[in-house]
C-alpha cells in the first residue's frame, strides 16, 4: 500500500553518513525491499511475486498455528474417552472464550456457530503473528552469524536480516485481513436477510426522503471506513510499539557518537535505555493481546450489526 | 520554510494526545464511578466501556498515521 511505499522511499532517499536513527528504525519495522528478496519469483501479470520478509513471516505463522492446533486436536480425538489434557485445555478455554465472550453476545444464538470459526481464526492468527514479532529470533540469528557462522555476503541468512519481523505491522497484511471482514459483513447480512434486504437494511426505513440523500452516502462511507479503521489500528499499533523500543535503544548509539566514546553510550544504555525498553516490551505484550482481541471483537460486532439490525 | 511540516506534525501529535487522553480519562472515570456505585454490574460496565474505547483509540491511531505521513511525504 501507499504508506509502505512511502516508508521505503524515505529509507531509500535518506543518505546515511553517520548513525541515522530514523533510517535504522524504519528498516527494522518495515518490510524488506524487493531489491533483495528471499526467493525470486518471476513477474506474473506485471506484479512482482518475490518473497519478502513479511511474506516469510506470514508463512511461518501459518505453519506454526496449523501444526500446533492440528496436532493437538488430532491427539485429543484419538483418545477413547474424550478428556482434554495438556495444551488441549488451553485451546479449549480459548475457543470457549471466543465463542461465549466475543461472538455470542454480538452475533446472537442463531448464528454463533456460523461465525465462530472465522473469528477464532482471526484471533489465533493475529495473536501469533503479533507475538512472534516480539521474539528476537532474527536478531539472535544475526549475532550468531556475525560471530560464529560467518556466511557469505549474499547468503540467505544475510537476506533474512533485512526488514521487520511482525507481519501484522505491514499495512498490506492488515488490509487483507480487514477485507475478509468486509466480505464477511456482506455475507452475514445476505445470509440472515437475503441479498437485497441486506442493502436496504443499511439505512432505517420510513424517514422523510430528504434525509436519505444525507444518510445513504454516510452509510456507504461507513461500510468502507470500518475495515479501513481495522487495517490502520492493527498495523499502526504493531509498528508504534516497535518504533518506541528501537528509538529508546538507539540512544546508546546516539550518545556514543555525541561523546565519541563507547563508555558514554553503554552507560546511558544501562541507566536509561534498557530499563525503559524492558518496560515498553512488557506493555507490548499487553498490546499484542489487546490488539488481537480488538480486531476479533470488532469483526464480531460488525457481523452482528449486519445480522441484528437495530433500526 | 523547510521545517514547517515537522512543526505542524509535532503540534498535531500533541493535540492528538490531548484529545485521546481527555477521552480515555472520561471513560475511566465514568467506569470507575459506576463500578463503585454498583459493584455487581462490573462485568457489564467493562463490556460497555470496551467497544467505544477501542473506537476512540482507533481514531487517535489514525491521526497519528496521518501525522507520520505528513513527515514522510513532506
């Protein structure tokens, strides 16, 4: 999308003479560029399908979630007596929470089993994508590469270093997720009331006609604003926290440069940066949970609004 | 006038924070007050406060994204 391009352009145009905090930070949260993709795919219909960092993260998250959930559920179903044990307990609690606390109050008893799977998938996927972004896997890999592995300049390990780890911090990813919500709202309304009735339900009935001139554009706009707000909220929240952590950590390098010696940077790091970064990381753990919850809750609310029309 | 976009972005960011803080403060105070009056209804009150709170947060985040855009696209 537009924002991502702007960010990358900004990175490209910025000339790096000294330590440039803005450039480093943006490079750590935005997607890796198309000039060094992880996997080259030829252009199809003029679109570059090369695999970038965020696509790789999406695959990792999807594989992780499917393997963990499928293995757990298969093991549970193979038993003679269906007794939940171990991780299955946690999974059951999660499913129950999503169904009873998020979907049921909003969607209603009649449609709860239709829409719980979608909302549950959203929650698990977004939560795992957010949470994996907090784990510094690639930073550890980079340190290992620098001191132990010493791979070549164009190796896969070096390529993986570029770009951020949180796939949900990419506006394209969240826009895709929100378009599923957009489709789900229309499908929900159409299934509950019929296709034509869903569209007439958008505005209240029996008003004076001049009001409709005002109301119809507002409601049509609202239809698009809902998924747009979902997109922006998730992506901006996931980017914002990481930028804050990186900005605080970059004090170390800024102070080193300012005073010309490493001791100043390390001192500031130990006294200010590390405690603050730990605090914000703790806050990020909450944000990760809350944002997954918010996305699923709002999806359930919007689907419920299409089904239970209060006009 | 090279720094003017930064100037505007900084003022805008400050105003966003003021607005969001006022809004969240009102939510928190109203929720705390009503829970104090009716501790039994705490769950319902939390549920009712949650949704508008997230909508408010969404507006603030949107504004921050636009501020970021001003800086990046100047």
